[in-house]
C-alpha cells in the first residue's frame, strides 16, 4: 500500500524535525514538549510500519510481529499524547518567565 509508505516517511520526517527542535531549545519544559511530540511521531511510524507489513507479507509470524508493532506504536502515541497535553499547559508560563 503506497499510502502507508507515504505515512511512514512523513512520520520519520516529523520525528527528525521534533528531535532537532528538542536538541536546539534551552528551555526545559519546551524540551520535554518537543520530546513528547517526537515520540508521538515515532509511535505513528511504528504503527504504520506494522500495518504496512500486514499488507506485504501474509504469514502467521508476520501477523504476530505486526501486531506487536501496532500495539507498541499505539501505546507510544497514547502515552506521549497525554504527556504532550501536560507540558502544553506550562509552555505559556515558561515563555513568559524566560524572554
């Protein structure tokens, strides 16, 4: 499926973008916010990769490993989405206190 290849590439690009932003910033809350955004992109990468494998290979082993990838990716997305919302609440205050 070509759409999953496109989504895998987009997820990887977003992961690299947010990791670069995380390294370049000096503010601790913003650094954690970028880290959680990067982990969301990594989770989507792993999830889309697992889904793509289901379409390419149809064996029992592939189904098991793809299922592990999908569950792991979704767990990363859910956990870091909650972390992202947590850090989002403190971004304005940190920006205001550190000009």
